[in-house]
C-alpha cells in the first residue's frame, strides 16, 4: 500500500514542507513572474489561509544567497525555466509579522522586536566580517543591542528595515530583496486595541523609509489582507504596485484551481463532488476560479465537510466594520444572504481602517474573502456574491455575534421553528430580541436582517430567500424545504407600537397575497411584529 504524503496543514515554511516531503502544489512559477514584472515595491493582498506565507517563504528559499536550496526545488516548474540559474544568487531580508500583535503598545512592540531580532541575528556573523571601524558594522550592532533591550523605546526601531538593507548591501555588494509577510498584522492590532493613532507615524516611517527611494534595495514584496493606511504608510512609497483579488497578476499562485483540487482529492481517495464545490468553491480571483486551500487540505485529511475556514484567525476588523454598517449596506447584504448576486460600489485601494464607508467595507470583504467579485462593472462598482456555503456559515456567526446572540439559543430556536413547536420558538425568539435591542434600534430593517442572518445556517436543508416574488407580491423571508417532510416557512415582518394588530396584519398579508404559491407540503405562515423590546407572533399552518 502506497503511503500517502502528509498534508501541510498549519505548516507554511517552504523548506520544511519540501524536506519533510509534505504534499505540495507547485506554485514555483510565481518566482518567474516576480522577476519578469520587476516591481520595485509590490503588495499582494489576499484572504487569510490562501497560501501567502508558503509562497513568500518559497521566494526566500529560492533567492537566499546564504542558503543551498537546489534540492528543495527539484522537480518544480521553475527549474525548467532559464530562471533556474538565479537560485541562491541574492541576499534576502525576510520578516513575518503574522504574530506581531498585542493588547497594548508594549506587547506589540515586544513581538515586533523579537521578529526584527531574529533576522538581525541571522546576519550577525556576516556583518562581523566588515571592517571594525565601518559605520555599517557599528550601526548594525547598536541596533542589535537595542532589539535585545526589552526597555528600549520603539522610536529606535524606526530605521531598522532601511538600515538592514544598507548593511546587507555592504556585506554582499548586492542589493537585497526585502520580503515581509502579513505586513498589516501589527497595524490591525493597533487598530483593534485602540492605539493606532499613537503608532501611526511610526509605522509610516518604519515601512516608508525602507521602500521609498531606498538605493540599497533591489525589490520588495509584501503580503497582507488589504492595503492599509493609504494616507500614511503608502503615501511614503513611490507608487507601489498593488495586486488585489481582481488583478490577473499572481492570481494562479494563491489558492487552488479546480484541477489542483481534483488531483489532491484523488490522491486521498476522495472526489470533487457537487457538495464539495458548493461548500468550498466560488472564488473568482483575477479571472481564475479558485478554492480556499486551507479548507480543501482539511477536507482531504478528515474526509468530511466542515467549516474549517471559519475557525481560523481573528475576524475583528470585519466584525467591527459590520457592526457600524448602515441600512444601505444591509439592504445589499440582504440579497447576498439569500444566495443572490448584487451590485455594489466598492474600493479595493482604501482600507476600512482609514476611511469607514460602505465602499471600503465592501472592499474589505472582497480582499478578506467574505465576498467574491463576479464582474467588475467599472472602476467604482462590481457584481459580488458570497462565494460558498462555508463563508455563509461565517456570516451567520458574525451576524449573531454582532447582535449578541448565544449560538446554542439560536440552534434551539431554529430547531423548534422547523419542528413546528411555535410556542417554544416564540419564547426563545423573544429572549433573543431582548438581548440585542441596541442592535435593533440602529437599523430600520434590523429584525428582517437579523432573522435572515440566523437562517443562513439552514442552507443546504432549506432554500433561504428574501423578498421572493410569489403570488401577488414579495414575501420578506421564505424557507423552502429541500428535504421531504420538513415544513416550508414564510415570515412577514411589521414594526410599530400596536404589535398585536400588526402581527395579525402580517399573517393576513401572507394569506391574501398568496406568498405560498409554488410551495408544496406543510407550510407555516408566520407574522412577526416588533416594537423595540416587544414582539408578537401569530401563525397558521397550511397543507399545500
């Protein structure tokens, strides 16, 4: 029996993946594109768990003049190109800031110092060979002492990047390549914990000095989720090239194509079924159909469908952005949650950190992988949709978190609804409404949106639609059962002080407008009326 290769779940170090013979999807032609495009400074923005770290460590191993990487690249596509001769030919400065975070300035600076110290120590022996009296040597070891000093101010770190490029160039007489993975993580952390204003100028100079007009730098490549702080960090750079999820450049190298997914699953005795595609497919990146590699690798290992992407990393910024979204945003999201596409205005060049608007929010969701751009209409607008069922589940979790709903209460409530236990359902629903009144007060269609968000979890067992044209009008929410003997559900909402009469009116509207047309089997028609913390329900069961 042939031994299956280990899957690189949680291992994004290219050298380890190759030396330990993990399953590897060949993305090495990214090196060819990097050299041919020749951008002085480039940023590749991609969602979390799309292979950014593995690819950037691949570039590090290929170019690093202090390494011997030929064995790592045996059999890979890059070695069949003329660029194979460039292997281990240049000095490389590499940082990963994915773990640089903290609840305070002191905590973040401590983690940042540790990462800077790691790379400085890697070059210590080389720099020690420079003339004893040289500025580059003395400056290098002064900075090294500063990094080791736990009490030193972050002000002394401002020129760490640019000074290291200068020293490395002096050692090798070759300009280095600068690679920074997850460059935006420390900035996001400062935003999350409320000290972004204090560190904004530091980040601006820290990145800007190293990459704007730096005569000692050959090329720089950064990865992250989005372009952050255009007015500060990126105003310091000389027009860096930004490659987002709509750009064709680099598109095949982040994520897995259908062919790559099919080959991987066959290796592990699985098939690329319709269920797998609905769960994990649906991303359009630069015109390429792509899967989230993290989810596919986990599915290949466990052999069962699960919401693997939902459990990874922090979604703080997305959660914060959604909690501040206005009615115009939720009207568009209403369509997305019902499984439809919708047209939105969005920008991928401005982060939500610097400008809180619907445009930057839609851009954040696109760059972070929560929506995918189906078609770009013009520079300002695009057709978008939620890519797959796994991301639908993430949105359901986010909506309930924002509203302050306990997940167990939600599951019990929906179970009662689908079993027709309406008294228990309504009792649980009232508790949920009371628990998230502040959420309700902020939005005109909040009850509709909240209920729709809660129902996202039913997708697969139910076709969840909003504002569905049926009979003589449009129902607020319709849950059409996809499994025999499960009831269909139609919900109509009303809002105002006379909740008893409004609930009856909502139910009468369902019946009179025949919103149940086209449904078969048991159908529960529900009228729900709300007035802030108060709500009233009335219902009727139909056998169609």
